[in-house]
């Protein structure tokens, strides 16, 4: 049996409720591959945990280890290097709707410092992975919400990250689009990615490969 690569270790981080720490402590690891849901109501610390994982903030108590290094002692350049290995899916897509799918992906690749020729290659590669190859020349403004969300995922993949962090990605999607998003995340985990997403509501379907971490449910 092959050993999984541990990307992140969360140790004894206080569980939050309504924005305040409780007596509970949270510990878990994120492996490569993995598919994790951080589930809990608003104020339960879901985004805070994503920020810890991305080394955007440091824990007041407990410890967060990313790629073998404690976040609390990492330099800013080390944190930036870690963040460059992450693909981020924000709660709002922030796509350039007047641009084509390919233009959106290529721009994201170039902002990551990828050379122009490679930016096109990486963009087409991530688009194919997300089932967007036939939409490359379509303007984003002409796409459905479900397809736009796939563009957001492809944008997160364009830098060939180790891990995907998705902050409340199901918000604003209908049931069908939510299921398509979750299917794609499951696919990514199966081919080797670590995917961590948050949600304040129960998922519309059961996913056997999904690991759910409850952050303050009843």
C-alpha cells in the first residue's frame, strides 16, 4: 500500500461558535489526495481554518504545519512559496465576464508568473480537466452559473497546485450545478489532488470519498 503525502497538520486549534472560541479542540491532517468538507454555520471558523491552511494567519494556540513547516515560525517568503502551491476558489468568482474562458485562464496563469506559451498549454490542460474544452472561445458572460463555476475551478488548477481551497463554493448554485461541482471535486481527488471546501448547509448528495469535519453543528 502506498503512503499518502501529508500536506497539512492541524493540531489542537480551538473550535469556534458564533465567532468565539469554545472548550473544544480540533485536530486533523490533509493528505494528498484527499477530499475534505469543513461544515458549520456562519461564525464557526470555516474561513479562519482556510486562512490557517493557506498561512494567511497564525494560530493563537495550537499548531498548524504546512509541507513540514510550522506556520508560526515560517518567514513571509516561505509562506508565499507555500501559497503558490495552492489553488484558491473564492466564494465569489470574480471572473472577467467580457473575456473568453481561455483569456480568463491564460491571464490567471500569467499572473502566477507562467511564461506565455506555457500559460496557454496550462490553460487548455485545466479546461480539459474541467470539461471546458469546447467553451474556450466562449465569453464568460454567455455561460450558465454552473459552467462559470467550472471556469473558476479551472482557474484554480492552472498553476498545477498541490491543493485546492474552496470557500463556500456552492453558494448561489442550483441543485444540478452543486452536484456537478461536487462531482468534479471528487474527480480531482481521485486523480491525486487534495481538495478542501467549506459549506454552511448540508450537501445535496452523499459522497463516499468525502471526509466531513463538523465545526459547530447541533
